[in-house]
C-alpha cells in the first residue's frame, strides 16, 4: 500500500513538473455594473484555477477556494520554479462592518499544485496591508510581495513548500501604492512599481535582507504591472494612467550596466489602461491587455472594446525596442495575459465574462481560438511554461 501511495505521489509531482502550468486567481467579490466596480453581497468564495497550457483549449487540472483580489496588478499570483506551489495574495477582503465595500486584505496563501484537487497548505493571515504583486526568484528560494496598503515590500524564504518571513522594506508611504515587485533573473535586485507617485524603485537583495539600491526610475503615469526579460537586460512596465480616457503607455527599461545607470529608454502609446503585461519565454514577444474603455459606463465618450496587443521586443541597442505587430479584441475589464512555452499560444483574462480569451499566434497574427469559462472572475495570472 505504501509503495502504491508513493508511486501515485510521484506521478502527481511528475505531472506538475512536465505540464505547462498556469494559475488563474479569480475574484468573486467584485463585479462591474455599468462602469462601476461594486462589491457583491454574500459572494461565492474566490477560486484559483490550475491549467495546462500544453493544449488548446487549455486543460483544467483543478480548482481550489483561496482568497484573491482584482485590486492590484494581474501579476498578483506566482508559481515556484519547480511548479509545485502557487503563492496567492489577497489584496482586498469584504469589510466585516460594511459588506457593501472592501478593505485592505492581509492574507497570503500557498497552494500545493501537485495535489488533485490542489489544496491550500499555508494561510498567513496577518501580512502587511494589501499584498499584491508577487514574484519568485529563479532559484526558488525566495518570494517578494508588494504591499499596496503599506507602501512596503516583504521578502519570504521558501522552505519545504512553505513561506517564512525574512524581511520587510518600506519603499514609500501607503499613498505610494506599491504594486509590483519583480526579481531580476540573477535574484540580486528587484524593480518595484509605485502606482501612487509614478516611480519605480530599485531594491537590492542579499540573502535574507532587502535595501534600497539608491536608484529611482521615472517611467509614465501610474506604473503598475511589470515584466523582466529572461536575459535580465530589459524590463517593460505598463503605465496604467489615471483612467480618464487618455491614451496610456508602456515603457522599456534598460538594465544593462551599473544599477545607477538603469533607465527608461523608450515609451510607446497603447491606449486606455494597460492592465496586464506578459513576456514570452524567449523574451521576444510582449503581450499587453488594454481595457480600451471596456470598463466605462454606457454613454461615456471613452467606451470601447477590450484589446490584447502583441509587441516584438528587440535586443538592447536596437531601435525601436518595442514594435506592435498585432491587435485582437478580448472581453471587458480584461486583466492578465500569458504565453505558452513555445510562444505560439496566448490566453487573456476577462473579468466581466468570467472566462479566458484564447489565441494562436501564427506568422505574427493573433488568431482567435475560442473562450474558456472559469468559476470566478479571473483577476491575476501566472504561467510556468517550460
């Protein structure tokens, strides 16, 4: 019997390691009604859906109830490099004193992705306010979490499939709305987006310690989601803007040379509210989800249909660094995007429709490949495509 149980566990772990795992964190607390985000009374639990992007449509591997939030960038969920764990921040929770609104959450959950169905194995209930963007270093030893409600970044050791607090660093005040914290590939630095005061702060990571690296970068208005090229020479940040109908931007950050020389070298217009941003495994393609007014009320002069845009990212020294090659329509209030390992498939989250838009990428074109319904409005997305 023990041998049979061990073989079954080995099979589960092997499946997690070989599948092109993606996780979609869904928020059932929030709904869009005529351009206004409202809090659902007596909502169903939030749900994390585990997917395999090795096929089209993706295969659903399992679901688990876990607190999540649409507030915060769509990179507010992460997968460990071995594919065994997902880390899920809950930026918002329903206010116990007023169920018609949400307040800062303080929960950080760890999900075992090898279990079928997946299972929450750790729930940290008192982390700094508003945990949001999260990333894991390439070695799989540490996780970084941005805290929108506290103006800080926390560092966590990953040991035995669980999180242990290592350090917390204040990078601004609560009004700075720290949103994303993304490791460089060597794990020695991270870029932190500060939505509230339109700054990116560079931090240094040495073992279990964090410190400011002495470099702040100015990109566009309200930097939010951010991706790092696999070679560590470039990052791309989505400047989400103020939501007033103006055209917003994405910026390319050159990370070659000394840290004090890191800077924005190019900014491109994308349309209203670039909510999500993703990069392919080869570092050549960038996908940007653009609300394009799809979250506006009827009658607004800025009302539009959601988009996903596909951009080509050039190597440092080439110009332009970003070149748009395709645009396709998606759903409303769209959030995150993710590429398959070979860069030939793309998924996009649609909050209003509670589904994923599916695309094949063929000769530089985005070819619609259907929709995949989900049990909760998809708010954050992470892909471990190998």
